[in-house]
């Protein structure tokens, strides 16, 4: 992972705090401003950033630092706990039979992540099967079937059928004896009402254990609105952040989980089927803020 | 300091309106450093200026913002259609960008656009890496009735594009549209590969494709792609997804190159020539 230059602005703010001795309002204002900058540059929703920073400021000014904690550590601890409040823990993934539906915007990484998840579960000793419900994008069938073939994973698709709902209905029947069934859907966004309806119809076919929203780490301020639309349609159970092997910070995912009351399940860190990691909240917070281990600080208190 | 119905603007008068405009830019996905540099510029330009008594400071600041953005977006111009018309044939166009932004789809849209004005097109399947990439482009080519040159998956992308250019020369085609695999700007090997493609092919135009829904990272990747293989202009896709598309400003600002088209949907017709005035109106509408 590339850790970055936005951190530097925050680091200098933290430095100011370190030198300040006691907490005064002016310095806290300064530091909170720098935290705002870091979060906005990480693509966290601007309104959420303002809400968060107001809370941080208020707490920093009113709460007494725990014994043995200097003022700098105190503010950092508040920032950390506020972010943890939103992010929570990684979405729990049970290692047992289940059905999963992949949804998200165009090009976010659903198909690639579908293959990665199949690999993840088969490594855990569960037998995966993958169903291609993208009847829209040219070559979608080939992309997923090739990925599955390479992995030796059961693939179900109907090349010439345009009816995604029918394909999934058939596919779920055909793959009954597999442990983990993953349905890859076509990319869509909130304003494409026909496609949103199609997604709902697929969702209605069975009681999907998980509905994963796949989000590009680079998505900007639209993350909230889009996540809400997907959540309204199919009830998101977790987010996957892809392309975290670049320089994007993934702040959109923070907005998304904040607005849908969900959590992050996995992160994608490359194009190959092995480039999938379970989500680690602490690593993610460090990346958002561009600085090291804040958790240790909290545990010190 | 009121003289004859005018006041002099101070930094303090400007503070509120400029703060609001900066927030609007950030909420429109203009990257933070870019938004700050635009606002700083306006602050410098406006403070100390006289203003007519009856105009609000907010309106003045907004007009200044409009001008500043238009300046960025109109710094250089390149009319794709005119370029193709006026240039020696075949015109070789290579598309670059990070993963999943819409390069392949945009090539199909441009092929359709060129075909409609009777320009002969060849497509090069230069993404020899991603699963299904060749099949995806092939399907577009078949639908459009356009020739596509391909090699096997895993082969050298430069060689495919080279062959497409040779085909265009011997078959009197006017334009080669060359796809490349998506790659992250941090992947040193893949960025080197892109440079190699450019060295061998010597494209006339290099078009950087990014998406209108991208946030702050747009700056980083536009910069690194432009450093690796200088781009001629950019195309922003997925502008139909309800975003304000401030990434266009970030990218134009950091590369100094024009935005050529917007992708506004998944159909071939969903490609719109970029119009700075239209874009700024949309950005600033409330
Ligand atoms: N570097 C990197 N690339 C990724 C990652 N995940 C996906 N990609 C790439 O992103 C591009 C888009 O991925 P897809 O899986 O096709 O995306 P999708 O959401 O299925 O796209 P649509 O079906 O068109 O909506 C491809 O080039 C993938 O190889 C990741 O974690 N890191
Ligand atoms: N809504 C919308 N979707 C688009 C637009 N342009 C492309 N897409 C979709 O975005 C997805 C990715 O497009 P591709 O053309 O495969 O992107 P790419 O850059 O070639 O991807 P890689 O080759 O994997 O790096 C597809 O589902 C396209 O249909 C657009 O302007 N609007
Ligand atoms: Mg897909
Ligand atoms: Mg492509």
C-alpha cells in the first residue's frame, strides 16, 4: 500500500499539538481543520466530515484526558474512536453454506471480486459456484467463465439469454449442491431505474445471505447517494472496497457504511484472484488519516 | 470606504462567500488542492477591487469562480473530429487509464461516431491481459461492423497495435483506435509497458479515460499517466451517474490538456462533446 503525502499535513498538525503543552481552543481548531482536510482528500463525504469534525472539536474541548495521556494523545484518541464508531468491525463472514449477490456501479470490480471470493471460500474448504447475471456488458460471460475456469470453479451462465432473472433462477437450481453460490450482476447506478428494478427482481429470487456493494476506492462524493440507492433496493450487508493497491484512500466507503449502517467486509488489492484481504479497520483508519497505529494509543488509556 | 456607490472588497468580506464556493467545489468532487488553488486565486484577484454598491459580494465571487474554471477548462483546445479530418492518415489513437473507467466502451462509442461521418476505423485489441477483454471489444466491433485486429491473450500489446496500424495503412483506413489494459498508476511495470507501447507505436493522440464519479485520486492518476505518456486530452465517463463531475476540473488543471468528451450512458450514442460553458452551468446550479 502506498502511504502518502496527505498524511504530511496531518502530521504537521499533530506536531503542533505535541509542542503545545496544554490544550487550547486555537490549537484544537487548527488540528481539526487539518483533520478535515485529510478526510476530504480521502473522499469522505463533505457533510460527514463537517459533522465528524464538530463532534471531535466539542469532545476535545469538554472531555478531560484520561490519566497519563497528554493532550495530543487525547485528541488523537477522540479522532480514532469517532472513526471506529462509524466503521465498526469487519462484516462477519460465516464459513458455512450461503448465497451472495454482488452489486455496484459500472466497472467497480464486481466480476473480479466474484472470482476472488470463490477463491477465498474454496481455500476455506467450501465448494463455491458462480452465476453470471450480467447479460448487459459485452463479454461479461466470457470474463467470468474464463476466471472460473482458471480457478477450477463451477460456473453457471447462459450466453444467449438476455433475461438475467431467469438465468439466476435456473442457476440457483443447477448449483444447489454447492456450498457458496455467488451471483455476479451487471454494473448499474442509482438513476438507471430499469436496471435497479432488475437487481431487485434477482434479489427477490432467494434469501441471499449477503448482498455485497462493491465500491471503487477512488469514488468521490457520490458514494453516499449511490450506496443509499443500492441499500434501499436490496439491503446491503457489507461493502467491498476495490483497487486499494493504488493511491485512492477509499473514504467513499466510510460515507457508504455511515449512510447504510453496514460495515466493510473485504478489500481488493490487485487484479489477480488472490488479491483479496479481509477488511482491517485499523489499517483503513491509518490510511484515511495518513498516519500510523492509533489503536495502540486508545488501548493505552 | 464608500465612494460614489462603490466599496472596496476586503479579504474579510470575501471570507464567507469564498468558503461557500470552496465547499461547493469539494462537494462537486473537485480535488482539495485544486479547489484551494482556484479559491486562492480568486481571493487574490478580488481583494482590494472596487465593487458596485448594488452587487452582492457572493455574486461577484461566483462570477470570478466561473471565469477561473472556464479558464482551466479552455486552456487548450483540441477538436477531435477536426483533428481526425485534417491529419495524415491513419490517425493513431491510444487510450489509457486506470482499471474499469470505460476505455473499451468509449472506443466503441468513438468508432460509432467516426463511422457515422464516414471515417474508416480499425480497432486494436490492445488489452491482452484482462479476462474477457478481447471478447468484449470483439463484440462491440461486430455490432458496429468495424474491423478489429487481435492477438492471443497474454501477447504483447504493442505488437497488436502495430499490426492494426499496418492493417490501416494497407487497407486505407483513416483511424486506429487502440485499447490498452487498465492499470493503476502506481504499478511501475505496467506503466513502463505503456511507455514501451508509446515508443513503438508513436501515437498521434493519447487519450486518458477517467470517470466523472472519481474523487481526489483523479489528480494523482492524471498526473502520473501524463508523466508516463503525455496525453493529448481526456474523456470522462459515467457522467450520467448524477455526479457533478468536478474530476474534469482536477484533471484539466493538473494536465493542462482539454477534456474532449463526456460519456453519459452505456449506449453507443451516449458520448457528448465536452462543452465548458454547459459544464460550468451544471456545476454551479443549485
Ligand atoms: N488494481 C486493481 N484492479 C482491480 C481490482 N478489482 C478489480 N480490478 C480491475 O478493475 C477493472 C474492472 O473490474 P470488473 O471486475 O470487470 O468490474 P465490474 O464491476 O464487474 O464491471 P461491470 O461488470 O462493467 O460493472 C478490471 O480491469 C479489473 O481487473 C483491484 O482490487 N485492484
Ligand atoms: N453509466 C455509464 N456506464 C459506462 C459509461 N462508460 C462505460 N460504462 C460502463 O463501465 C463499465 C466498464 O467499462 P469498460 O469500457 O469495460 O472499462 P475499461 O476502462 O475498458 O475497463 P478495463 O479494461 O477493465 O480497465 C462497463 O459496464 C461499461 O458499460 C458511461 O458513460 N456511463
Ligand atoms: Mg462485471
Ligand atoms: Mg477495457
